[in-house]
C-alpha cells in the first residue's frame, strides 16, 4: 500500500475551505421559500378572499399539515447533507406524520358516498390541473435543495433525495393552498397526494444520479 | 492517534496547512486500509482507499469541527464501500471452467529465442540498433542518441544487420 503520490498531489492541491454551515443552508432555503410565497401573492395568484377562506377548517388542516411536513422534511434533508447523519429514523417519523395528517383530513370529510358521488367529488379534470400547479410550485425549493445536496456530502443519497422531494413538494402544496378553490377533503387528500407523490418520487429516482460523489 | 488529534489535524487542513494535511491523509490511509481489508477483496482495497482519500479531499468543507472526526470518516468510508458492493453486484461475473483452453504461446517464444540467437551472431553495434529501432520501436534519431552512433551510421548498421540476418536465416533453413 503506497498512496504517497496521491497524498502529495492532494496536499499540493490543498486550499483553505469555507466550512459548510447548517445555519447558512437553512437561511438559503428559507429565503427561496419566502421569495416564492411573496412572488405568488404579488403576482395575484392567490384567491382574492383569503381572509374568508381562512375561516374554513380544511384550509387550516391543509396549511398545518403541509407546513409541518415541509418544515420537518426541510430540516431532515439539510441535516442529511452531512455524511455522519442518517435520515432513516426521521423518515419513519415523517411517514407517521403524513399518515396522521391524511387520516385527520378523512375525518373532516362528509359521510359515506356511493361510487358515482366519489368520482364526482374527485373531479379529475380540475384535480390534474391542481397537481400540475403544485408540481410547478415545488420547483424553486427543489432546485435550491438539490444544489445544496450536491455541495454537501450525503451518504444515504436515496433517502436524502426522498426527503428533498418531499420537502419541496410539501412546500409547493402549501403555497398552492392559497390558490386552491376546492375544499373537499377527499379531493384534497387525493390530488395533493398525487402532486406531492410525483415530485417526491421524481426526486427519489432522478436526484441521486446528479448528486453522486 | 486519538480522535481529538485527528480533529485538530483536520481543522488545520481546512485552513490550508499542507504539511498537516499530508500527515492526516497518511494516517487516514492506514486506517482505511485496515477498514477495507476486512470488507473487500484484496485486489480492490487500494482503489477503495484512494477513492475515499479523494472524496475526503473533495468534501473536506463538510466536516464540522465541533463534531468528532471518526464518525465523519467512517460514514464516508461506509458510503464508498456500499457503492463498491453495488458496482460489484451490477458487474457481470463469468465463472471460468477448469478445462478452459488458452492460446499456445510456444511458437512466439520459439521465434523470439531464434531471433535472439541470430542477433547474437551480428556485430554488437548492428544488433543494438536493430533491437532499438525494429523491436522496441524507437526512431532513428532516438536510437542514435541512445547508442552514441551518428544517424547515418544507425541507418547503415540497420541495413547491413538486416541483410546479414536474412542470409543467416536462409543458411539455417537450408541446413534444415
């Protein structure tokens, strides 16, 4: 075993580095999210009667659930960029929280319906549009987190990519709540899950290819 | 060397101290060699160690000086180890059968030996330039520089040597 030439080369190449700071990463992500939210309202994409909308229980359920999920996911994802951090346990807790949020939403839903009524409530044409908008809104935090992930050194790239996708998707859905004209919990649980799930899965399978190190 | 020693070395390395960094990488190299010797086939150990040293260099900014160095290094080593295991699993392995036939190199060996015998019959200056130019692929100028002969003398020696080799080979063929 002789690594002298490699070690000499690396030592010659050595330059002082600025250490990665967790606080700075958090601030970058927070700035991206805040800018997106501000731009969303400034460009008039939000519903005009937001104060009235805030009186509905489903709006609070959506905001609280998606806010909590995105907050935890962002926090876990940023910590996962450190090689020594394992996101495994955090992901399990996150799965439990997502399940609780969905069950809570279903409890808000009106009583049992027939199949035709359920199909009518799901309203797939609008649902697909909602999911597409959510996906578009999740792009800014997804790009920001991906750049940070590439700069960091995650050692569990698959789970970290999953967390990055979930964080970005939950934030995209959170912002979309202010524009969503639908209040039916069944519709919301279904199409928000489709939108968030798409971004999460896309991130899980695509991101590790670009962030391998 | 304790973890706090390693931590101190890494912090100094992050500030750009090349001497300390060289020492740290040497120590880490020894540790990694032991780590991979228990986990990978011996032929892959050196490559794995070098890969981690490169990764450590590239990602040295991610080390947090308030945290211990050992777990940080172990996490990177483990990550690269799993990467290698995945690559090994993906690579197609062919089992070699016992009755695998291989090419017979006897003829090539015999030809090389015959050529050496014939070259020994030439004048040393001729044999030397023929070896350099015709067998090792050097240019006339390089052979001239190597042997101290002039370029024209190299050409003459090659020409005469090859002609003599042809005659010697013909004589041997006639005898057979």
